[in-house]
């Protein structure tokens, strides 16, 4: 399903964040496949960060940390978007905590 959706380019910000969250939540075998699919979703979302609501942005960061996805350009853009949301008062305390955990886990 995800590979077909990626081909059709019909994934919005919520779809991407939910799929990344699901991939990060799995603990079964197939880690390489999950990481590959997650990386494709991250690449797909790089030009859509402005569309991500705060919770979705936090979910993406969390999933990247769980899967140890080290994408410097994307993580920088995500941090910049989170900083804007923080200044606007759009991040909850839980969201701030999740972002801090994700960036610390990724060694940022």
C-alpha cells in the first residue's frame, strides 16, 4: 500500500506522520525494510513540513529517532519548523518533550 501511495503521490502530512509512527512502533523483524520505507517517507515529506501540524511533526521526529534515521538536511528543516511552532505557542509540553527526546536520541 505505502509503495503504491508513494508512486501516486497522494500522501498528505497526516498520512506520512501516521505511517512513520507505525513503522517506528513495530518491533517485529524486517527492520531494514522498515527503515528503507521510512526513509522514502521522510524524503517525500521534506517539501511538506509547512503542512505538518505540531503533533505530526513530533511523531515524525519520534519515528526517526526510533529507526535511527540520520538525515541531516531533513532534521535541520524539522528543527527549524519546530522552532517556529514553539514561538507561535503551537507545541504542547508533551510535543516539546518528544522533540527533545528524539533529537537527543539522534545525537543532536
